[in-house]
C-alpha cells in the first residue's frame, strides 16, 4: 500500500511553460485535493475532487486546471507557469468528509521553481 | 472565512522539556486535525478531535479541544530531537465538510 504518491519530486520551469504534477492514491479514496504551501501563508487549497468526474475550486485556483477521470489519479496542470507559482505542492486524499472525522492523507510533495 | 491562528510561530526547546502549541479559531470548530511535517517531506497525521473537551494522546503527544470548540492545544512531554518539525492544525471550512483550512504552522526545534 503506497498511500499517496506524487511525481516529480522537484521541477524547474521557465515562465510560460506548462506541466502536469501527478498524484495517485491506492486506497480507493473518493476525495482528493491539491494544496500549495508557501512561507508565511501555510497550506492553501487549489482544487479538489469528490469523485471521478467531479472537481471544484478551492481558495487559489487561478492558473491551475484539474481533471479526475479515475478514482486513483488526480493530476494538476499548470497552463502557463509564472514565478508566483513557485511553491511546494501537496496532494491529499481521504475516504470521506473531513467534517465527520475522516483523515486526509498527504503525499510527499512536489517542489516547483518557476524562473 | 474561518481562520486558524497558531502560536507560537516558532519554538526552540531543550531536549527533555515540555512544550505546548496552540491553535485558535475565530469560529466554532467542527473537527480539528493536527499534522506534523518534517522539512522537505509531506504531512503526517497525528490526531483528530471532534468533541468539546476531547483529549487524545499518542506516545508523548497530547492534543485537546476546549469545551467551546474554538481552541486546541498540542502538548509534548519530555521533548526529543525526533519531535522537531512543523506542526500544523487544520479544520474543515464552515459549510464544506471536505475542504480543510490550515494554520500557518509552528516550527519546533529541539536542541540535544
């Protein structure tokens, strides 16, 4: 049971480039989400999904796209990278609703630097 | 929007000392999660509290949610270097059972 996996671990992009951050979980969790972590800002929710085919925006969705074609995978796409998107990105999954006691499990993160 | 304030922002203690980290909400909490993060790594789930007055312990770490469900504390007894890291509290956003909002974290350093 690998839990939540993320690739790549590190990435350097030039402004304007696009890329996809991969996230996969093998726990059959319905709920998946993407956060970014910045110094002094804490973790902020980018996008989330409550099941295959269903996604919604979080606090800071601009510049990012997501899709959920399978239960296991939840990729995050940067359409045209900007220096403001330099951050550490975390993917998380859970089997149920946070408000009723379900734990979110986090991946190891992807460190992204946009030059 | 619901905000979570953590205090202190950073903490340096000598090995063996006890310490407390606080997480305060401007609104009633409907669940409070504590995570630990080591530099360059993901978040490790520690504990989840839901009921007012609830207290949970795991090894030398104890977390408590106050009766009013607006403040939680994380207490470490006899700290060790392995306790060092960033401690984050998180709570479901009001009106959305799924989305979690997080505090900005407390950086703990434990000197041998």
